[in-house]
C-alpha cells in the first residue's frame, strides 16, 4: 500500500472512531433511562402489593405461610431496587403476625 492510501485509511478511522464512540454513549444512556424507568415501575408495583398484603393480613391478625414467603421476597426485591424505609414499618408489622400453614396450624 502506498503512503497516500494508508493516510486516507488513518484519516477515515480518525473521523469514524469518535462518531462510533458517541453513538455507543448515546445507546448506553438510552438503555440506562429505560432500565431506570423499569426499576422505578417495578418498585412502585411492589410497594402497592406490599401495602395490600399488610392491610389484609394485619386485619386478619395472621398470615398464611405462602403469603408470608411472598411478602418477604417482595420486600427484599423492593429494597434491592432502592425502595425507601416506608415499607420497613409494614415489614415489622408482618413479622409480628402469627404464621399459619395451609392447614391452619402454626
């Protein structure tokens, strides 16, 4: 290859690399926005469900095993997503309830 061809290739790459990197940064920022929106939506849905479980089972004064396990998993997921401490009190109330299996036994 001649020096002119190599020079043309280097100039082309020098011009394309910043454009390509800029496009990659744009894509990453777009993905982050979507991920953040999905996380926020998931967190809000979990909070609604945790509040509903709390209301239902604190009124009953007991919680079935399956519901307790669901509550604990939702609570852990909520906190992993960055949920606030509002649900902490709900969790404390649920922890104080009697837990029954499907047969109604402790």
